[in-house]
């Protein structure tokens, strides 16, 4: 299993990071996060806001992660399409 925590933007107020398990990649955009906590309450073994890295992609199946990401009200977390670099 491949885990990544890549910084793709380093603006202090708007950080974008990618987390991958080798099957799917979750993109997190801090600048649009509303901190609703839906991700952490829905799948706490993966989404752990007080930890670093805060998204632990190896703690659940990809389909569970996708379902949780789809519930994000702000779109701050999303799934990167497989064919996108």
C-alpha cells in the first residue's frame, strides 16, 4: 500500500494536500474546509483532524473512503480522477 502526503499548494491560508492508498487519491483543500466534522464522525479511523497526517488512507477500504468524501458539504475533500496527474 502506497501512502502519500503531497503538498501541492503552500499558501499559508490555503493548503492543498493529496493522500493516496495506491487505489484512490483524496485531495484536501484547507482554504475551503468548513470544519463540519462530517468526515471525522463518519469515518474516524481515516479522518483524524488532530493527527499528522490527518487522513490515514490505510485504515479503511477505498469504497468507504469515497462514500465519506462524497458527504463533504464544502467539497474540501474530493477524489482525484485516476487519469489526472
